[in-house]
């Protein structure tokens, strides 16, 4: 659905009151996120996962081992997790991310590119443990609105402003750019930004109803490059 929606659209507001993220945005269920990898992850992927856990204060890493996704979902629901993030790799480099909202979905799969770890950034800052503010920018369609809510629900709804930390998901031409900064008030007018890292870019590949299921799962949306790349002026988020 590439219909652009307004922030104050009544129909969208009614939908969001009943969607899978309503409990989070009504401040009823604090997020608890499990972060893991594919079954045999490389050192480079684990380094990225370590930084991802640092970005999301209410998350924890669990070694995947030989557990398949269906069992992982069940175990995570039983343990009270609200979301699972799975980082997959190719040629020993992280190349995709699966975000599965619990207990009933949805599940989104993203291509992961342009990963830059904190130590690779010049003049980077060191993050504190404060819960960050979350900026969701330019998610203007119904699909984009849902994806923005999914990204936002990974972080605690009560940010600790004292830390002056913010994470940004900026959508531009269906590429989602992630950045993390600390803002510094230089005076009453000027504000400076210090990047904390990491950086990465996401490209949505598919959205599945329910939790992860490659055999019987129903897809709400999937990327078909033969049909969707015809018009370079049509965007979906």
C-alpha cells in the first residue's frame, strides 16, 4: 500500500489503536528484546550484534546454537520477550536483519548494508546506558507507518533525557538510515551532535503476518524488483 497518510488521519489513528504495537504505544508493555544471529555466526557479525545490544538498553544477546526459529519464538514468548532481532550473514559479513514482534507478529525482513562500527568512526563518542530518544523520520505511507512503529517499539517508551542520547531511523527513497548521536547544547541557540555509532542502512524485503514461518506464513508485503523497480519515483515507505 503506497497511499500517503497524514499524521492526524482518523482512519490511521483507529487502526493504530488496535494494531500489534498498541500495547507498547499505550505504555502498557515495556519492550524486552532478544538479539541473536544465524546458527554459525562469524566474529564480524558478533561484533555488530554487540553494538546493537548496546544501542537497545532493554535487549540481551542469546547465542543461537542449533535452535530453529519456531522454537526460538516459543522460548522467547515464554521468557516474556516482546521482540526478536536476528542478524544473518553472508561471506562472514552481516547482510540481513529479521525483526519479529511477539507474541503474534508481524515479522519484517530487511537487507542490511553499509555497516560501520563505532571504532571505525572518526571522533566518535562513547554511549552511556541512558534510554535514548527515538526519531522516526519520513515514514509517510501506511506500510511506512507500520514499519516506523515496529522500529520505535524496540526502544523503551520512557527515554531518559538526561543522557541526551537519540537514535534516528531516517527513511529516504525506501532506504532506512540508522544513526545514533549525543546532542550537546553549546549555548541558547546552537546545538552540537556527536556520533556514537554504529551506522547501518536497512532496505525492507518482506513483511509477514504472525511470527516467522517460511512454510505456511502469509505475507502482507514483499519486494518484487521486476515490478517495483520499473518506476523509480514510486516509493513504498
